[in-house]
C-alpha cells in the first residue's frame, strides 16, 4: 500500500459556518474518517490554524496567510491506498466537498527521509 495525503482547501471568501453548522460538518467529517479507519486505511491527520509564517530565501519571514488569498489549507489526513484511483475514491466522499469553493487535493507521499 502507498501513502497519500489529502489536503483540505477551504475557500475563505464563503464565510465561516455558524456553530450549529460547524457541529454538523464535524460529525460528517468524523463519520467519513471513521469509515476510512474501519478499512484500516487511516494513518492520521489534523486541522490547521489560519495563522502562519512564510519563510523565503535570504532569511525573509512574513506573516501569512494573507487576506487577499482566497483559499487556505484547513487541514489534512494521511491514508493508505493501493493506488491513486483508490485514494481519489476515498477522497470523493469528503464532506469538505459540500462547501462551495472548497476542494480536496490528493498527493502521493514519496519518501525523502529514511526511516530508522
């Protein structure tokens, strides 16, 4: 099995959900992840804050993300799948896709660091 990362892109221009709607979204998300975990294909993941820093060559550090940026990465999970098609099929049911302007990016994780 290969490992894949699912990056959850959130369209900030659509506004934040109400607390009641967020509770519904989180239940849908946990149910979806639970289904992946039940197949023994869930490796882990987490949400991300909207605050961050960007490092660039020349020791340049800036605050980010910026207000003019439409999209932010809201979080990610890593999964196991036999190939891209299976990873995409698992991602298709992500409730994040119910939000206008949101998307899920599927990327294969390639090894650049040796495991001990």
